[in-house]
């Protein structure tokens, strides 16, 4: 039982290794499929790229504008009445690769992760090429790029796609019987895209003319890079200006809204003009040991709660003061009345008459 299990695992591993070799070497038989592009093209090889794969590749290249990025192109080698073409369906990012400003290297860890992703997510597809970026330095293949193309993607029909995310240029090279050649165009969902057809920078093309061409290409790349940097700085300046303008407008709107809110609150909480209300109320106010009853005519008004409380307390205090003053005035008046009354006579007047001795 264990032996058969080990045999199954061994056969599965061999099958997986075989698929990996076929995926890397492009040994699978081309599948019959109709090409999305037009007829009558004279390219070293026709290349069709799915829209999702192209969008993912472009996004990956724009994530790092200082260093090169890389990955592999996954799809199928297909065939129609006009011959063989490459159908790129997906991409797999080259994680764990060693990369710098002008180079990128596939490590063993990179290949392990690529094949794990290929076996897990795209078991029916194979590696049909690779891609990498040249941020701001054109799309010519360097010596290092040629080494990768010749040693890791050497199968007939396998392509290398180079993109410059700053300049917007693209180039595709392919292995042919004549060596590495460039394609002048490729197709994304049937839409044609032009490529830069530059010669690879290899040792096979030494000499003064080639050196002059390389120098001219380098100067052009530097000029393109400088113009792109100037454009980037200008775009950032405009973006910052717009951001500051937007923040200023937002702050002004907040201040205006706050002022309007405060004004509205003041308007709502203001005291309305007083008006008579047809109602009388009796108020009993204690003063000392006596109780006084007042009949009050109600006057309507609208005040804030805290002001209304203070206003009521002030009215009561005024009532108490008025009553105390009235009571004092009454006492003073009583005492004054007592002091002004005539004193009684000590000797009564005698009437003239019989007892006067005459």
C-alpha cells in the first residue's frame, strides 16, 4: 500500500517536472486558435496579449520607477492558417528577484515561486516569455537582458517584453533562427500597439557605427529622462497647487458655515417683542411673617432658558423689595399719624355760673 502511494507520488512529481520543462522549453504542441489581429502581418512572430494581462503588467511596471521589475508571461503557443503566434493570457510576478536601477536577476527562489504559482493557478498554460522594465532608459536590451533571453527563454517563439513606464515605450523581442529579432507591433484584444524596433546592444555588433548608435541612444534616453523628470515636477507642482487651493476653499467654506450657524443660533435665541397675554395670575409672596397676594398680568415673551430663570428670579426679588418698601412705608405712615394727634387737656374749662363766688 505504501509502495503504491510512493509510486503515485513519484509519478506525480515526474509529471509535474515534465510540465515544468515543457513550460520552460515551449515543447508543447501549438493549439489551433484564431488570431485576434489582422491578416497579412510580416512580424517575426505575432503576439496577442489579453487585456487583463496587459493591465497587470503595466501596473506592475509603474509600481517602482527607480528599479527594474520582472516577471514571466503565461499563455499558449497557438497556430492558425497563417502560422504560429503567441497568446499571452496571464502574468506571474518575479518576486524575490535581485533588481537595481539598471538590472534584474531571476534567482532560484524566484523560479520556485513562479512554478508554484503556475502549477496552482494556471495548470493548463505554459511560460511563453518574460517581461521587465527600463524606467526612463528606453527599451533596448542590455547585455544582461540578452543573457537572460538566451539562457532562460531560449525556446523558439519565446518572447521578451520590455516596457519603459516613464517614457511609455514598449518593445518585444523573439528568438528566431536568425537570432534575436524585434517585433514592430503587437495586439491587445485585437487592438494594435506599436513597438520600438531597436537593435539589441550585443558584442556581436562592435565597431564605430554601433558605438555611435549606442551613444546616440543613451543621450536620447537621458534627454527623455530629463524631460520626464521636468514633466513630473511640473505635474507635482500643479497637483500641490490644486490641493492647497482645495484646502483653502474648504477652510473658507467651514468658516462661512460656522458664521452662518452662529448667526442662526443668535436669531433663534433672541428675545421676541413682548406682547400681552389675556391671563391673570395670583402670586403669593411671603414677606416676614406675613403673606401678600398679588394679581399679575401675564406678558408673553421668549427667552433662552438660562435668561428666563434669571428673569423670573429678578421679578420675585423686585416683588419682595416692593412689598418690603410698601410695608415700611405703611409703618412709617402709621407712626407719623400717631405723632401728629393733639394731646388731651389737663384742666377742663369751667363754665361761668353759680360757683364763681360773685
